[in-house]
C-alpha cells in the first residue's frame, strides 16, 4: 500500500510597510508614522515629524519679549494660557519680580480652566478614535463654555495672549467669577455622564486595559511626565513637588495610578478634571481685590498726555515697538501643563529680545516612547496608544 503524502501549504506573511497619517483622523495633528506590519501585528514604527515645523524658538530670538508671547499660544494649541504661564514665569524669575497676589489667583484660575479644556479634547477625541461618538459631542459643548471665558478676558477664543510678564493684561470682567462658579457646579454632572458611557463600558475597557503598559522604571528612564508618569505609580506633580504661584494655598489631591496602562491614564484624566474644579472653586473664594500687574515690565512715559500730543504719541510708539529690557542672565522654569512638564529656558544678554529660548515639550518625550510601547501590538491598538499619550504636534514639532 502506497501512502501518498499531501503537501501542506505553509502560510507565510510578508512584511508590509504602510503610512499611518498625517491625514489619518486618529493621528492627532500632522503626525506621520511609518509602520512595519506582519499581518496585523506591528513589528516596528518610525514616527516622522517635520511637517509642521515653524522654527518657533529661532523666530523668538528676533522678536521682543512681548511679541514672543503669542508664539506660546500656538505651541500646544489645546493648552493655550498654560503655555503663556511658563514664559511669563521665566521672565519674572530672571528679573526677580514679585507678581501681585490677585494676578497669581487669576493665572491659576485660567490655568485650571485650560487643564479642563485640554482633558476634554484629549478624552473625547480618544473615545472618537476608538468608536464612541457621543462623549465628543458632549465634551465640546463644555469646551465652548470655557472658550467664552477666554473671550471675555482677552477678546480671543483660543489664542488669548492674556498672561503678561508681571501679571495679566486686564482685570476680570464684572460677574465673570459668578459665571465660572455656575459652570463648575454643573460640570461635575457632565463628567459623570461621560463616565457612565465609558468607564463601565465593556468595549471601552477591553480596548484600553493592558494596552500600552508603562512601568515605573520605564517612565522615569524615558523622562515621561504628567499623567504618563503618574499613571505608572510615581508621585510627581510640579504643583506639589516644586510649587509655584498660589498652589500651596489649595487643598487638592494628585491622582496616581498603579497599572500604567491606557485605561489607568483615562481614569487619571477624569479625576484631574474633578480636582481642577476643586481648585477653581477655592480660587473664587480666596481671590481679593488688588493690582493685576507690576509696573516693572510696563512702558514708562515722560509725557502722560501723549494721546493729545503728536510728539508724545511718536515717543509712545517708539518705546512700545522697542519693548522692555531685562537684565542679563539665564533661567529655566517648569510648570505642570496638562500633558506633563512644560519647561522654558531663557537666556538674556540685557537686550529687548532673548538671546536664546528653548522649550521643553512633554509631548516630545511621550512620542519617542511609542517606538518601545508599540512593539508586537495590533494595528488597532496603536490608535488607542496615540490617543492616551495625548500628543499635539504644535509643541513637539515647533
């Protein structure tokens, strides 16, 4: 009896190289990633930046200090006023200026509103990437309310340029604090509604749990910060660890995770919004009347009646266009932005413009660790991973 052996076909996979982004809706900006796939498994990724590059840090060397301020609104264009905050603090540190207490409270108030603004976009667009559309619609309705507060203090809905060296540009409009208080009281229930849709949702938890696990050692080695660091069990929040402005006045909690996966980071962002509401309400109770800017960085005029005198008007134009000067020196200030530690290094040689300005963007460090986190995961999990890293290419590819 002759046994005939059948040739079994061995299934083989060839390596496939494809582009993810920049046109992909889950690429969160102009992020382009070259993927090396074996079936649906990612073997290697190569993040490409450079499509948005504006040379912001180089441009700042040719502008006066006040002209440089709006550039910071356009770095992380989801956390506008917090970026301004870091720039103002480093100027004040070099000059040794003590900012009035009322302006400190106003800064903290809008910094925490901006933190909510950032987390709302991060969470809802992440949910949209995974397949949940309703939180996106609910979250953006709340963002519009915060944009109205931006508009009332600065005239602009996004790029406010409201924080100024030495304080803020204008005092708060009448009854604005009442409106912010009403917003905070109703916003807690909006967070509850988003959690009802997502936190206990079986599909959401399966898509996020045990994906993108970051260990404590990995997070510290790769210089991660913010929620990417705290989600792995490290207590590090610059509002507590290296406090600035009036954060030492407040009683608030810093949420810290354990598992270090995408679901843990989602929960931390939810809790941070609740803590931001807590800080805002405490600020409304603590804020008092007083000056909103020091005179150190403002123009000084010999003729106060320049509005009615042509020569005085010319003098005003010359002095304002030249800007103020700060003393020689260099310094670095890091603040707790919604995405992590946002730092500004500034060097002055006593002129009216910086000699060097360098920005530490937290998203840059989070993007580079994608290379390690995405090995041997499914293509669909990459979308979840990018969403939970909360990258914005404005600050990364500056």
